[in-house]
């Protein structure tokens, strides 16, 4: 019989499933349910409920539960061998929170298969909607928590990140301040990941160390709730939070609801879920410290894996527990493809192939020319006033500007990931722009590291399926090795390796010094204005 494992990913806009066959090292099934399309009665746009305040971004926990029913129904209809699934795990959009009252535990324990999940969950919420990661309405609460914990550096050292608007702690504080009665009625607070895991397990699921680190509430080193952070956030909070546990820990057998309704294997194990970024770290095969993935998307994201916990004194990057046991970092640069596209359009360059050719027409190091491409307010480094800044760079020179933006993005990544104290020894490039070899050559040269392309669709759901397999193997008394587990699922694209050019790498070792100087100068100038 095949060894099948199910990974689910509850993201902002959809719920996805990936089923893997462990022996054949194959993804045998993939499916997504799009929230807006499949559940229009909730009125979401791109998974978010409309709200008059543009800073407030909420979604509905019932929508996520409804999608789980639809996805299982689709798997059954598509003939997925649900009776052979050995374990289920999952990942969720990070930071979003679900507020449950005292009826929730009872409802979870006796989910009735004659009814839908939505009907089963009637009356279990102390807050009908859930703030999600896109919410940025908690600046005041962030300032209060940060101050209580002793500033940016101390907050990052304690919880893995500075206080961020989207993080759960500041969101909980806002709820407590603005709706104290509803807060008092709250018996349990879950993350999107632990809420979904609770449905699968039919009982309150722990929060894992990956997603727990996205709350500003977990002691990043001890991996337990941080007393000072709880106190700075809201009263009686500890009572409302579930236990913390390693990702993939077995919670128990899956709820009978899924067995009776969808013929899921009654012996299948429900395991602790994690956040979508930690799950992607597995789904991209980042197992060893020094392995880095750079996703070149609308924003550019730098994911790293580290053994020893280091935190960012400037509070720009995040440290989460990695589902493989150590730590992972997430550094998000907002001006990614968005900024590259602005430059391409500004010089009338039709497509990315031509952009790559233009970039190659200028020499590495651009004769000392530098561009700071903050078309939008930037997260790393923190820049609130958007603007483009050129130094020793002719604005009329299309080739030099195409090269300059990519060089600046890569130098910024190199510079702002140094706090991790792990130099990358292998970079996996993913996301739309990773198709463009000239861009990857600049990446290899600036980082002085070989780069390989990796193409994984649904990396979070795949990571979750691998996490389910890991949890099941541990429970069976085996000692699974992550490296072996991911082999075959997360291999880089054959022949995609790009090696750094030693001469160009030397040029960048010099240029980055100039980049640092200019960046500092502009930042201090912006701070004064
Ligand atoms: C990470 C973050 C996002 C969400 C997206 O800190 O806010 O990547 O996890 O789902």
C-alpha cells in the first residue's frame, strides 16, 4: 500500500492540498479552493473582508472552515485515496488570529458529520472576524509593547522580531483595548494554523515554534510563552493561549468528522501545523544552516536556515523556529519585481529578456554607479518616504540603470542579512524573476555564492505534507532524517547552477562599501526631513 501524506496550506486567498507518495517520492495530487470564487457569500476580495479603514484587514474563520469542507469534498470526488492517508499536517498564513469562546472546545470534540463545519462552529467565536497579516492598524500597540520590552533590539532579542503591526500580540492588545468585553469572553486564541489543525484533530491544537514566533509573544530561545511579552500585551493572556509544540508533533488521530464524511483513514494522524513561511522552508529543501532561498516575486524575500539563534538588532528581519528544529529567518524587501518593472517600463524595454540583455551591456559594478530603488516605502531598510536615489549614475543610460537596480537589490540583501552570521553556501532562487539568468548571475556575483533555480509549485503545502510524513515516522519510532525526507521533492532544476565570477565578486566586495555609505547617508537625511 502506498504511504500517502496530506499537506494543506490555508493562505490568504485559498486553501490548497498536496498529497505525496513517500515511497515513489512524488506529488500525486494538488488542488486549491479559491476563497472569493468558491465561497462568495463571505464577500471577500482576494481573501480579505471589506472595511472602511484601509489599515484594517480581516478575514473570516468560518470561511476557512467552509473551504476545508469544500477541499475534502473535492478530494473525495477526484478519487484521492483518502483511506490511505497516514497523516495530515498543514500551514497557515502567519500572524492571523482566531478568538474562541467557552463553547469551542465542546464543539470541536463532537463535530457532527451530518452538518457542515460552518454549522458545527455556530456560536463558538468571541470575535466574528480575524485580523490577518495584511492588517497595519496597530502602530500604537506596537509602540507600547516595544517600550515595555525595552526597545527594538530587546524586543527582537526576546521574541525574534521587533513589534510589527501584523504580528499577533499587537493585534490581541488592540482587541483587548477596543473590545474589552469580547476579550474577557475569549476562552482561547488560535492562529490560522492552529485553528485549522484543531478542526482536523477535533480538539485544541498547540501553536508551533515557527508560527508562535510570529506573535511577539514567544521567547525565541526558550520556545515558551514570554512572561514579559504576555504582560505587555493583555491581562490573563496565558490562560487563553494553547500550549506550544514542535511543528509536526502528533496531536492524535484525525477527528471522526472527516472519517465519516469523507472516508479519511480513521488511523490517520493529525499533527501540529506551522506558518506558511516555515513550511516553505521545508518545501524548498532548506535543511542545512547556510542554505538560503531567495524568492524574486512582487516583493523579494530572503529565507535562511540557521542553527544558532541570532536576532536582528535593527529589528528589520524576523527569526522563526524552523520546523526542522533550528531557526529560520525571513527578510522581506518590498521593492522587488515591482521596482524592476518600474525601471524596465521607464526605459521602454519590452520584456524581461531584453531587460536581461540591457543589464549585461553594462559591466559588473557599473563603473561605481549606484541606485537606491525605493519606489514604494521599503521594509528593509526601513524607509517611510518612497524615492529613487542615484549616485554616479547617468539617468539617461538604460543599460546602467537596469544593472544598477539588480545590483542594489542584491547588495541590500547581502548587507541586511549579515546579522544572521551565516554566510550562504548555496542559494536556491525561486519566484517569477528567477527565470532570468542575467539577474541570477548578479545574485551569484554579489553574494559570491553558487545559485541554483528551484521550481516548486505550492511549496508551503508540500512542506506541510513532508512535515506530516516526518511526524508519522517519528511516532512510528523511526528516526527520519530531513535531508533524506525531502530528497526527490525539492531538487533544484537540473543544469541550472550559476557560479560566481571571481573577478565580478571582487568588484562587489568594493562596491558594497560605497553602497553602505550611500544608504546610510540617505537614511539619515530622510530621518531629518
Ligand atoms: C510573513 C507574512 C506573510 C504571510 C503570508 O511574516 O506576514 O508572508 O505569512 O501568508
